[in-house]
């Protein structure tokens, strides 16, 4: 299943097929975002953060409601966001203490890892990611245009929707690990990790938004599910012959219709 008509062009047929399938099997559940990198300007709103920390997830709220967002290194107000969006490779010299036990009298630690040594080991194994262009554009799936080439599709979803996405991601896979949940920041789980997966022979989907620091920026019952476009295209191709057509899914679908599911 083709994902594009040519370089830098969206396959409108794929866009429309997904929308039909989504409404049929997932009802009014929130539509996904996409992202892609580009050096071209004018693709979305580019906010300029004020003083202090500002989480990328806070900015994405507008994109989830249909307002395209275009970020560059200057519009990301969090040093972790700059790193996980690929705009910087720098790591704070106190990062191993920030993520673990802190420094008494100087730095409060997040206590996400037991010790600075564990943090250093984690960083050593974490995949490196560099932005391939000057900006990243976040755009909701239904407003993609022909010159928008999505690289990753990002769902913000409740458990029933995640169940469907997870199972569909495994439909054409023999592996037990077609979906993975690597440790990392919230923005890393929706950008850096799936972007790195695109470079592999068989890209996996990333289940995320477990980052405690990012949780206040998404609804309480929501996690993320980020899918490289190559795998997403296979998921759409397989959907009509999958479990989505069975009474088992219909029971879940009926519950989705009763719970709503738009962005909040």
C-alpha cells in the first residue's frame, strides 16, 4: 500500500481510507496527529515560549484540536524537548542527578531511576536521534494536504481504543514485540522513538505517555500510540480482514460509541 504519490506528497487515498475505517470501527474516538520534518516555513503556528520550562505536550493540545503546529529549536521551551525532537544532542551536566536522586541543597531529583549510575547506563543505550530538517510539523490526520508527507502517526487514546490499535499492529506480525514501551520522556515516546523505528527493517509501534512529568498535559485516561507511517499503512491495509469485523470488536465498539472520545 503506497503512502505517497511522490516525494513530499501525501496519498489522499490513504488519508480518506483511514477516515472511513476509523469512523466505522472506532466511532468518534479522537483522530490521530501526524508529524513530519521540513525546512519549509508556513506549515503551522510557531509559538514562542515565555521564560521558564514549557512542555511540548502542552503545545500539542492545539494540534490535537485541528490547529497545525510547526516547531523549531527556538520554539521548544524545554531542553529535553529540544533533545527528543532531535534539535539538540546536548545533555545537562546534572542530568544523571536530575533523573535520579538529585543533589542535596542544589537540585531536586525526579527519582525516576535509583542512581546516577543507572541514568548514565540508560543514556548510553538510548538511541540517538537528529532532526533531519529545521522544523517539525504536527498536523491532525484529517487536515493533511497533498504536500504534507506524514512520517509518524500519533494516537492519544483511551484503553478500549488502545486495545484495538495494539491488536491491529500485531495482526500481520509473528513477533511478540510489534508494540514496545521503552522508558523515556513523553515527547520521546511520540517523536524520537518512532522516528528511530522508521530506520529499521520492520518498524514497531510505540506505546507511551508513561512519563509522570508529562501526565498533567494529557487526560487522565489517555496514553499515546505512535506508529511509523510504513507500519501504519500496513495496519490500514489489513483492517478490513482483521478482528475489527468480528462480534468481539463490535462489543467494544458499542462501548466506544457510548463513551465519546474527542480531544480534551
